[in-house]
């Protein structure tokens, strides 16, 4: 396990504060099976990073939302990490927006459609099995029926 401590001192609104962040790159990460591209844009800077199969990722739920980390190990000039955290409400909206744009994925792209469908079904089944969907009227619906219902309700 590799542990790295990063200390950042900053001044915001003339109030000094310190942020200490601990980065863990360990056995909980998995190899990236495909590719990820990340761009962070500021008014005066643009940071772009690519994470390919030599990189690793971690995705998990915590008390407040979804945590996603991408890590590329190596020398200082190629090592990089991206960490994102989405609260549950935002992540749910992201999933709904993805459902609305599914038609932009070509119908002939059967492999990507099947991969996304299987992953969504796995998430849905895990949520139902853990009892987090109790009291939900849609608990007995298949993922396809849920998406159809979502489109009808909109």
C-alpha cells in the first residue's frame, strides 16, 4: 500500500485555512478496462488527463454519495490522480440524464449497450437486495420498465 500525504495551504476570503488530504493507492483499486479522459477547465488554465489500461480506478458508495478515483502510477512526470465525489441526488440526476440520451448511442453498438445495461441491472439488483428500495412502488419493475416509466412521467 502506498500512502502519500499532501498539505495545501490557501487563503480564501482573507481567512487562512489548511486542507490535508491523504491519498491511498492500494489493493482496493482495479485496472481500468477501457479508457477515461478528464478535463478540468479554469478561466486561465486547462488540465487534460487520459487514464488507460495501465491505470487503476476505485468506485464506491459512502455515507453521502458516490466516490470515484482514477490513478496512474509512475514517475513524477506521468503520475496523476483524479478524485470525484457526487452526492446521491446529483448522481441520480446524472443517471436520469444518461437515460434520456440513450438514443445518441447507435442501435448497432450492441456491445456498449449490453455493457451499460448489464451494469445498470447489477446496480439495481444490489440496491434491491440490500433493502434500500423498500417501500418503492417501482421495486418490482425491471430496469427497462423503470426507464420507460421515467420517460412517461416526464
